[in-house]
């Protein structure tokens, strides 16, 4: 079974806390912006993390697997592997 966590910007984040992920990189035009060209991952309670495209794509894959149940082991209480 997969973990309920994914790594975003060196942080182990519970995937159920992720609300949305930007499809395009951030651009605000501010001279002192430190997030320019990075992708926003919005979490609960108005928090955001910023990541590169490769990490963003990996988080999307993890969320998709979690949502569709592809990460679940086959079996249940009657299975030999269930504990």
C-alpha cells in the first residue's frame, strides 16, 4: 500500500490536505517574488507550498492513484495479508 504522504519542497505532506495544484507556473511580476516560475500546491487553511514542475507532476500522480484506489492492496479482512 502506498503512503498517505507525498514530498513537496522537502516536506512530507498528507495527500488528503491538498485542495488543488496549479496548472501553470506562478507569475505576478513583483521584483521580490520568490515563487516566480514555481507551481502552487494549495493546502487546507489557506496554506500553500511551492514546487517545480517535476515534483508537481509526481504529486498529481500520487493524488490520482489515491483517488482511484489504485494504491490499495487487493484483499480485506478475509485475505491472508490483511492484519
